[in-house]
């Protein structure tokens, strides 16, 4: 990765509905624009994400999506209202930020949920996207989220039994957990957040010493946003991202995927690369959705290729 770098510009963008979105820009002010879309939903952008780009070549834009990171109101607040936090809202936020920064076109760099958002954005505004780099790709299908909440039970039977026991009613575990997470009782919603994040750690083990869901306020906001999006199918018609991937024609892309990523079980990266004619799929051995040094190197190589 490139050395650590600090932003040279930042701010809070009023995107409507009472939301202020935190953004930052680093690298070369006159460089090639690139947009970073974080995962989750609700993970927030991190200093590490700045380091995938040559700072002499790129003008790197990062922002915290609604309800997370330094954006306000935060999804961990007691009286959270998620009604104006949807995929359509986030896509509109991206366009508003692009206009605010005076950018004509930019490279979209994304991972996991960020890939869903980036693909939807690019299909709706292909003339605003120069290239794309994705990792741990997802497309927002319920088939994908059903795999993560129910389909992996045979692989992690003990962890899933605990996960299921905390929300024993209903077939849609995302919706069942969302109801608990929005309960006004802190004991109820925090316990649900803890259990949701424990399940996430079971299916995508973090690196030793990396407590990615700390502190409790982060866990609550993250779990609320993930379940809010998953319970609503990310507000996308099932399969629409792959169905409309033909709109990406002419946009070069690189998809970096771990061979051991459990999302591969339903074939998402292969289905996408066959529907998107200008995409290249790079498979990284011996790593899962969380990635490793080889995946990091492949993502840096991709941004170097496009600089």
C-alpha cells in the first residue's frame, strides 16, 4: 500500500432529510478523481482506504454514508429514523457530492456493500464513471443476504444456533433482528447488535487483535444499517444489478475476489463478469471476504493500472 496520507480538504455536505454527510479529499488536488465507497452498510470510511491510491496521481474522495462514521445523525442515536436512508438516497448523495466537488467523472473503488452501491450508481450514471475496482463483490440480491443469514448454517452450526436463538421468530432474520435493534430499550437493542456482530465475526473471522466492531455504538449503528438494508432487499429488484450490467459497457473494471469468499457459493463474481463485458476477474488464493496482503496488492495494482 502507499504511505499514510492525510486529507487536504473535508466538510459536511447537507444532502437533505436532516442528513449531513462527512467527506474528505486527499492526494493530488489536480489528480485523477477517484471515489471510495465503504462496505457495511454502515462501516464508514477509514484512513487505510486512502492508501490504495498513488497520492501523486489521484485525487481521492472518501465519504461516510448516511448514518455512520462522522455523518449525522448517527444510526446509533436512540431515536434513529432510517426512512431517508435507502440505496436511492445514497446514489443521490454521490451525485450531489460529485457536483459539490466539481468532478466530471471519477473512478469508483468499492468493496462488499460498497460494490452494490457502486454498481447501482454506475448503471444509473455510466457517463460519470471512468473505471471501477471492486473487491469482495456483491450485487444486493436477497439470494446473497439469505446465504449469509441462513444458508451458511451448516458450515457454522454452533454459531448459527446462537444467532438464530436470539431472534427465534420469523423466516427473515434481517427483519427479526432489525425489530430488536430498533427497540427503545438499550438492553434489547445492544444485545441484538452484539449477537449480530458475533455472527459476522463467525462467518468472516477478523485478523488477530482486530476488534472491527468496537465500540458498542459502532456495533449498534452497523447492525441497524445492515439489517435495515437487507430486510428491504436493498430497495433493488432481485437480480437487477446483473441484469442491467450491460449498461457498464465501455467502463473498464477489475474485480478482486478471494477464492474462499463464501459469497462465491452462489457465483456472484462470475455472473457479474459475464454480464459486464469490460470487467476482469482476479481470483486471490487462500483468502476469504476479509482479504489478505495478496488481495491488497491486487487492488493497488488495479488503481495503478488506471492512474
